[in-house]
C-alpha cells in the first residue's frame, strides 16, 4: 500500500507536536522542529509535482470511505499552503519573541498548516469537512494570540465560521442521507441525477461556508477585525492561505461537484454562463469595488490590507466564476499571486510594527532610510497588488479582464477595472505613509529587521518578479489542472500568451525588457547631469517658513479625505452594522430568557410546583382545555 | 534588424519632438489668447537644456532620484505600444487593456519620488493625482470597452486598421469619442483639472521639491506624456493616419481644441472633479456602451 500521501499529510502535524514538546526543552529545539518539518512538507509536496494520485484510502467513518487525492489544482493550493506557512513560521521566530505560550503558538501554526493541507488533499466531503473544522478552530486560536482586542475579533470570526461550517454540515447531511457515501465522484453523480431544488439548496449551503472563509461580501465582516488584530505572521497566513482555501472550496464545488454543464441545466444561461455562476460573479464584483473604497479610507495599515484582501479575493472568485478556460486560469493564477504579494505586504507591515510598535499610518513616515529592505519588499508588493506590469499581479488580473471581455460581461469588467485603479490609491497611501514623507523624531533610531525576518520578504519579492515575467511557470500547473477537470487549457508559453480567439496577446518579457531599456536611457540622461548632494528632510520648501524638528511637516492623516467627501454618503450603512444589530437583538432576547432562568433554586422549584399544579388541573378537567 | 534598431532609436526622438513642439505651441497660443507676445516657440527645449545643465542639484534619497527616471523610462516604454502610421511596434506584446496599466507605471514612479521629497505639498499633489485618475478612469474604461466591443479586437493596431478609409470611431461612436476627449483632457491635467499641480494651492504639487536635472527629466517626461495622450486618442478615435504628416496634423487639431479650453477655464476642487467625471461623462459613456451592446 502506498503510504506517501499519508506521510505528506502527517508531516506538519508531527512537526507541530514535536515543536510543542521540543519547546519544553529549549526554544531553539522548537524553532528547529517547526522550520524543519514545514520545509520537509514543501519538499515532499514537490514529489507530486507531476504525479497526480486519484484514490488513496485513508480509512472509513460512518460507513463512508475517507479518501486522499492530489491533482494539479490541489497541488497548486497545497503549494500555497506550505510555502506561506513555512515563511510565516520563519517570520514568527523573531516577531513573536518574548511572548508567552509560544510552544502552543507553533503547535497551532503547524496544525493549521496540516489542516489546510488536508483540505486540499481531501477526496471526499467527510475528510474535507473534518479538516475544515480543525482549520476553523486552530485559526481562531491563532487570531486570539494578538492581545486583548483580538479576542473580540476572534469571537466574530469563530461565530461566522461556525455559521458557515454548519451550513456545510447540513448540506453534507442531506447528501449523506441519500447515498451514504461522500466521495466527490459519487456526490457529483448524485447531484447530476437529483431534482433541481435539491441541487440548488446544496449549492447555496456550501457557498455560504466558502464565502465566509474566502471573505466574499456580504460575509466578509470578520476580516477587517481579525486580520488587523491577529499577529502579523498569522495575518499573512489568514490572508495568503486561509482565504485561498475558501476559493479552493468554491472551485471544488463549481467544477468537481457540480460542473458547468449541470449548473447550466439548473438555471437559464446569462451571457453563456449559468445564472448561478453569474450571480457569484456579481458578489465578487461588488466585493472588489466596495472593499476597494473602504480600503482607501482606512487609517490602520493592517485594516487597509484586510480590506484589500477582500477586494483581491474578489478577483479570484470572479475569475473562477466566469467558467471559461481563460477565466478559471486567471482566477487560479490570481490566487497564487495574491498569496505571494499579500503575504509579502503583511510581512513587511509586520516588520514595521515589530520595529515601531504602531500600525497607525498617520504616526509613521520616512522609514525608507531606516528599513530599506522592508521598503523594497513593500514596493514589490504594492506594484504587484496594483496590477501594474511587469510584476505578477498584473498578469493574472489581465487574464481575468480578457476573460470577461471574451464573454462580453462588460459590467463586471468595469467593476474589475475600476477596482484595480482604486487599488493604486490605497497602495500608494500604504507605502507613502509608512516609508515616504518625513521621519518622526521618535523613530530616529529604528533599525532594519533581523535577517530571519528578511528572508520571507526577499523570497516573496523574488516570487512577484518570477511569476510576473515568466507566467508560464504557473500556467504549467494550472493548464494541467484544467485538463484534469475537463477544461481545454488556453494557449500559453513561458513569457505570456499568444492570444487568439478574441483574446489579446501578451508577452511579459518584451514589456520588462523595454522598460529596463527606457530606465537605462533615463539613467544616462540623469548621470550626465551635475552631481547631486543629499539634504536633510528639514531642508525643505515651506513657503518661507523654516521647518525644524519641532514642526510636524507631513501630510498623512486623512490622506484621501477629499475622496471621502465624495463616497462617504454611500457608506453610512454596512453589512457589519446589520449583523451587529442582530447580535444586539439576540442579547436582548437573552436578557429576557435570563429573567426566567434566574439560576435560583427556589424560583425553579416554584416553576415546578406551578407546572405540576397546572398539569394536575388539566387532568382534573379531563385533559381538555376547550 | 537594422530597421528595428532605427525604430528603437527613432521613435523616442520622434515622440519627444512632437511632444516638445506641442508644448511650444501651447506657450505661444496661450500668450496670444491673453494678448501677450509670448516666449519663443522653442522655449520648452531651452528650459530642458537649462535644467539639465544646472551646476548644483539636491537629492532627498534614492527613490527621489529614481522617481523621475522611472517616470521617463515608463513613458519610453509606453510609446512602443501605441502604433504610429505604418508601424505595428510592440502592439503584439500588449493589447489595449495591458496598455492601460503600462501607462500608470510612470505615475507610480513619479508618486514614489515625490513622496520621498518629504514635502506635504508633493504628497497632497500625488493624493490628488491618484484621486483624479480614479475619477476619470471610470468613464475611460467604459469608453475603452465600447471601442473594443465595437471592433471585436483588443489589439490597438487592428483597431486603427479597422477605421481605415475615413470610418473613424469618432463618427461610429460619437458619444464615446466625446467622453474619451474629456478623459484625455483631464489626464493631461489642463484647466479645470489642474488640481494636481495647482501652483496657488500646493506649489506645483509633486514637483515642489524637484529642481535641476530631476526637473529636466520630468519636463522630458511631460513632452512624452503629451504625445502619449494625443496619439492614443488619435489611434482610438481618429483612425490613426496614413503617414506621419497626417498623424501630426490630427494630433495638432486635437491639441488646439484642448489649449483653447485650457486657457479660459478656472479650476475644479478635487472632489468636484471626481464628482464631475462620475456623473455626466460616465452616464454618456454608459449610454454609448449600451448602444454598442444592443447594436452589435
């Protein structure tokens, strides 16, 4: 029997236990085990790069076989999981230093990695759901490591996550009640043969679960709190990986369980795609635009990134929901790219918080001279996020635009394009308020982060370049995955896409090489001029005023206040407020209940007496009330 | 091969020449509208030479130096994706949608450089520039989508070819062309959309700290910028041209209209500029898009 997939799955769990136990001996043992075992997972994963496994029986539970499998798409997501988790573990070594309960923290980090790996490898709904639950709980425990405020944020997360998981559980129970097996292939056959009402119910129940985890509006409200309050490396895992698991779930739902042709039968077609997918596309499109607007107006670096995550995952979901080969490829590619650049940004902002202790954008500024590596990482991250060539975010967004144009879904295309332009605003805000502008006196002695924290920043920056200039590297995996799910992959080569069939062509190497040539020309003109001399930041134009250390001469607070004037009237109400109103009414209801259940023995005994006498009275009446 | 090298060297020079000549025209025409004699026609060129040959210059840091270089480098990159008469250039490597994003590399570089100058005037200028861009991008993407749908291609050269023989997109999609013009107009930062540089408010905004060769680079970049905006409009809506002469004439007519408006209008407040773009131009652009969707 081939045990290999089992080994792969167990590696992170083993690492978690070992690092927990090792931490009791010495902290270096803990770090060694954590880093060793998470790198080992990555290495093991590479054995499956070109080797799909279809059927690996894990065991049997409730009369349903539990299956592990690996196909190119799950490989892609498993790759995201293991890479980002490994980097988060490396980053945490310094970042979390000096906090209590670190043994447990590393244990959780590795268990959440293992759980997410389990989800990507699951071949049946039972395995999928089990690991899903482990993931929800451990990530909750990770979120609340961030201090007092994070407990409330974690609470919000776990409530929404449980709602999502329970709606999935109902769907699984409905399926189990019919066929007593939960293997994907059998479920797909069941769905193909079932009445439409049943199928739609199953779809909606699953979609709720995935929407919560992927943070698609309107089920996104936990994100802004949880991402900003959790420790930085956890935020990277949440945004870089956990969201992707939600997107992976959606992909499995759409293409492994239902399939486009079945969805097309359920409801009529709109712009040759099933209405149900078109609706998901609109959820995603609205996510993109609304959260972009919200991100622009944030004052908190991590909140800004959190809203931007909601917006970017919108592109992933939008791409997957288009249903064409190009759209699906774009969505999956964007999942990889978003994992790279958003984790990178959470790491760099984490590095800034590590050194300065604040994530309030208006308190920061001018850190470029103190933290050049972190600045470079942020620069690559924002260029990729904004979808500007030649970095990776551009390629996948471009594929999604082209796919939308191909299908003439013009209104979604407008939303997608506008979301991208809006992202220039907040990414510039992010980099300007932290690294540019004037350096406050209190951060005069800030140093660059330790080398161990620089490693993730360097590697992920490299990732944005590599997948930007050579998109073919990622397309190799994605195209094989599309073939696996019966979609004909689009034409691609190492440097881009030759186009055709209504799709434009793209050659990234040409864009980047001409850009570099242009830069060289500009540099020659620059170098021919007179030598420059460096001046201090206080030696500055202030219309005759002398700028000194005591005057704050920086533009940072309310960076886009004038823009806020335009859009604020629309944002007076929000989904979060509606949920909170529900929560309040639940509280009021609980208050009334508490008046009955006082917890007082005498009250309870008097209830018993009253009820017994009432029942006795009824019996006396002959059991008839009327 | 030799032809390619000639194009690689010649095109930036051509674009710069066209841009700088328009900058000269602008000084001259503007002066005549205000009943002045005005500076000589080649004044912008003299300005650039003067700025580049300044003996001393300041720097606020590496990104401050890199900002103008990225801006100019990106402008040189951009011109290779806008076809000129008889030449496809690199339109096969990036289509119109990619071009939209190639065009912003320069602004981003400029923004970074201005940000490091540690001057609030510059920061406000960039914040305004990005907001204005967000403003005009909404109608612009709608216009672009209408054109792409109309001609069933995303290749700018193919779009230009499809308009050959006087079937300009301007006549086919008049509403889109009007909005396209308003957008190009705002993108060039002319009155009433000159909120970015607004000398009386933010002391020329992003350029507040720049001087010497840095500013010289930015002037060169501006010349390219003028060329890019005008050439893009001519290619999209005025059918390109059969030879360079006609190309220049079309751009000149367009530029003349822009200057006439620019010289007599006051300035918007930034949020009013955004409101303006999100109201009428967007509605008109959407109308045109719906016409294209229905009419095919």
